[in-house]
């Protein structure tokens, strides 16, 4: 059964030196959003809202969730609301 309040996260590695050192936040978040599609077998076009938590994102992270969602294939058809919450 699909739980609309489910969560996924990216892997953890060493800061500024690990395997994700050269990846942008949007790319990491896009992978997590694609993981939701695979895990729950959902149509990304049916998603209406995405909420992302991030600690001290550059520039306030205003577009992080939206850019990652588009990169992951969400919101291609219809309207997608997304927002990033600074959890600092």
C-alpha cells in the first residue's frame, strides 16, 4: 500500500571528499525522487506537492526541490508545487 507521507534519502559519504563531491544537490535529490517512483510504482505526473528538507542550502535553496523534481521527471504534465525547508 502506498503511504503518501513516505521518505527516502541519499547515501551518506565524506563531506567534500567522498563519492558525491562533484555532484550538485539537484542531482542527488533527483536520484532520491526517482527512487520513490521505483519503490512505490507511482506516476510522477500524479504528484502534486514535494517538500524537501535541507540544512543551510546555498542561496536559501529556493529552487532546489523544483529543479530536482523536473530532472527526475516529475511535473512534466500538470502543475507541481515544490518547496525546500531550511532545517537549521
